[in-house]
C-alpha cells in the first residue's frame, strides 16, 4: 500500500471511531489520579494533549470556548497550552497579511506578550474551563541571557498558575532562517539557567530543537541537545517532535531516539506534528517499529496536536494517533495518551 493511501485509510478509521467508546478509554480510566490535578477535568478522558498553541504566528486565536468544544468532540480532557513565542512580521512590501511563518520571506521576531495574552484569557475563563489546561510559558529568546530571569519574573507574577516552560524555539527549519539574530540552540549559555530554573521549580521544559538541518541524513545537532540534558539531570526536558521538523530526513530515527533515552533519564519525547506522518505512520512496518520503541520506554513518550490558534483541524490531529496506540498494551497506551504528561506536571 502506498504511504498516502495508508495514511488516508488509517485516518479514516480513526475518524470513524472518534465518537465511540474504545479500549483506550477504559484503560485511561484505570490510570491512577495524579497528585495536584483536578479530578473533574479529564479524569475519564481518552487523551491529554501535550502540545497545543493557543495563539498563532500573528497572536490570533479562536478562543477557549471553541477550543474546549473541539476537545470534547474527541475525548480530550486536558491540554498543555502555551502561546506562540514568535510573530511573523508584516512587511509593507508584502501584498497581503501573512498567516504563518512560511507565508512569505518576511522575518520573524520573539514576542514575550504571548504569555500575558494566554494567562489573561485563562484568568478570565470560568473555573471549569481553566481546569482543563496546563499553561506553559514560552515568550523568551533562547539566545538572550535574560531568558531565565524573565521567566522567573513571570512565575513570580503569576504564582501557582504556570505548570511548565515551553515550547522554547531553538533550531527550527525555515523559522530559524527567518528569525532575527543568531541560530538558537539547546545548549546555548542563555538556555542553561533556564534548565536550572525548571529543576528548581520542578517544572518540565518543552523544547523544539531540530536533530539535524533540513535534508541532512545525520543527526548533526544531537550533541547540542545532549549537552543540555547533561547540564542539569534534575531538569526534565521534553524534546518536541522527536527532534523532527520540515525536511529533516535523518536515518534510523527510532534507533537514535532509543539510544538517547537510555543515556538520559531526564529526556522525554513529544510525538506531535510532522514526525507522525513523515516517520511513524509511513506504513504498517514503521508503525510496528515505533510501537516497539514506545513499549520499551512506556513512561517517556506523549502525544500532542501542535495545532496553532485555530481549531478546525483539531479533531483529526488527535485521533490520527489511534493506529499507533492500538499497537500498544492498554497500560502503555494510557500512559502515552494521557498519563505520562500528567506525571511530569504532577505538582501543578
């Protein structure tokens, strides 16, 4: 079966089961309640979304009410929610307003106001809505030595309202090339105090850091992430998308991920965005390989949508994981689909 046909068939099957009970839901109900989480917010849900942007690259959003409705359609009880640390500049020479960082060749820049917009909207929401979300903060420049002090200030201004740090944008395909300043990297001296702060506050850090440049076949940037992981072993780092982004074509990604997890006990992987379509769900054989990897490390993976500010595509971006989850034991599937991310933010 061709890859495109395989994906179409898999996603169609996922959509057909989206509104019906599943074995995964039953398994999720058996997952122990995590300390500090609200029992009424997603305790019977099938999924907890570990990677969700409330705002897009122009800081727009469809809002919390529409988001919770989209989540309810596909049994998502809670979500890790953060803004967008970048803005796509609208140059006067551009014929129309951009919608995405790849809309044109205009530059992007870091925007700290994204965290305040998220926290303001959550603060104004009803309690039953607020309890659905685990807010992270992300509006810092990974090259700025002020990053950790600014994050600490934010945590002090909003005590008890922030569950984690990220998604911090480090190496990121065209976004890196379009952003003002030097290319950010996970082991930049400005990032090391961020890991220390996260360890001190017992918060996870979610990082986008490509494992390689576009079209490279070798993991040329792997060492940078490993340096970050070694810096502070108490800092729990979630590596977004298993290090994959657009046109990243490294060989043997499951083997690389397996070895990294064995070397670094403070490393976790978020399966979201293109890594699923481009690597995991290419065909039945690749699904089996990745299912075996998740089974070897059942508490180190989580799934997310990486939807950005607008929710029309939200349902299919979470239900697409069902073919992978169906290959796991009920216990492992429950951890990957909801329990693992909740354990990382158990103090919230």
